[in-house]
C-alpha cells in the first residue's frame, strides 16, 4: 500500500463525489509531531485551519479513534481524514440568478432548487448556476466585497431535479455537515414518477454505479463488485396509476444519478428521463389517444420526474435538528394530476 491512499472500502466511500478521503500510514522513522502540522505537510493545498476544523468535527481518526489537533503523531500510526471537497479551480463570478430561500441563518442556507437550474459551474455551464447566484446574493447582502461570505456545497442535485438543497455559509459548518452526510445521518427523501407498476409495496436497490462505457454522461449498474461505487436506494409506493407509479425514494448513499440509474436498472425508468430512456412510452396501450395523452404529460413535465421533498439535518452550531418539506413543483404536480384523472376515467 502506498504512503497516502484514498480509502477503497465501499462502506466508507459514499458521498465521494463531494468529499476527499485519505489514509496515511506514518513512517517508521517519523519524529513525534502535532497532528495538524503533520497533516498540513502531507496533504497538499489543505490549510492548517481546515485540518483543525476537521479534527474538531471528529473527521480525523488516528488508529480508528477521533483525535485532536494537538495529538502527537507516532511512527506507524494510521490516520484517516475526511475533508469536504476543495474549492473549485476556477473563479465563480457573482451573477443575479433567481432562486428560492427556504431557510437561512449565520451558518446554513436551505434552497428550493427549481428544475433547469445547474447547481455549480462546470464545463459547458460556467455561468448562470446556483453557485453564481449565491455569490451575488452574499455579495449584495454584505454590501462590501471585503470579507465576503462564500457558499460551500455539501451535496448536489441534478440540473433537472427539483427540490431542497443544503448550503454551508462557512468552512466550519461545511466540515460538520460533511461528517453528517458521510455517516448517513442526513435525512433525504425524494418523490419520483416512474414507468410501470410494482408487485411489492416497497423494496431496496443495491448496485455499484459507474460511468456507462457507451455514454459517459450517464451511470449504470455494474455486475463487477470490484468496480464502480457502492450505492443503495430504498423505495416505497405512494400511488399507483397503472402504467406509471409515484414512489418515494430514500438515499442511503449519494451517487451521481443514483435514483435515475437504479430505477432504470430494475425496469422502472423515471417518467420523461431522456438520459435513461424514460422519454418514450414504455407501458400502456398502442392507441393514438393514449399516445397523445402521454405526449401531453411530457409537455407539462419537460424533465425527469424527480423532486427532493424532505431534508433533515442537525444544525452545525446549535446541534438542533432541522426538518424541511417542500411540496411538488407545479410541473410535476400537473403531470401526476393528469395521470390520476386518466386512471379514474379509464378504470
């Protein structure tokens, strides 16, 4: 094993899109040194202050036990470090971008993200993202460019997925929230409209996810347990419409496109999910009237039918548990109502 390795155990690799995990085995000849100083030397580009915050939040383990910053590193110690994702290597330009704030205090911000809004800049989307809008919002709120607040992401949702998103307003809050995501104490529930009916009322999908070799833009479940990233999705039926079903999904892990890829894998792609084959008629009759009905639903809901409707977490400073629920947006609610009416009249 190399001196510094990313952790390979799937059980501790969840949320790896957002957090860096390191395992460091201290050299046999290492002199005793403060833990924070040692890690600053070993982890490139990580400040001593960030290491101290991570240790305070219990995100630095020495020989499987949480360690303080002033712990004296000894030869052959095994150090495990969880750090929130580092800042982006490009500048985020403040821009006026419309978004809805559900809750805000000095440490956290909860946003109800509208469909179509990209969360953070990336290739092809360097402007007009939520992160650009948050920078603009903080800048104007402060009224000064100096000591400006900066948004820190702790998780993400897809461009065309709607719903609740948690933002940290300082590094301290980000580190504490990172640990909650890592330990799966964050409550996240989604509602999804999927193709087909289910024999059971609830179930669980387990399957490692990796980029599809046929299309790098989408994820797929791999049969090889040594490949991909461990992913678990729990689902239960909320309402049946014959050809489509409204379900609730609870994430045990937080992988890219997890719900979308898992539901496709078990034969229930999300309604109108173009990337995963849900944008065509997969269940139902061949009558032109039915085809027109489905096309009308697609027009009402021009995206995958997925909404993050529940978010719960412990406040990073007060420890108080905060719980938020966000009803379905108008496009998804309208499509579901249309299916509800269709089912009533066709039964």
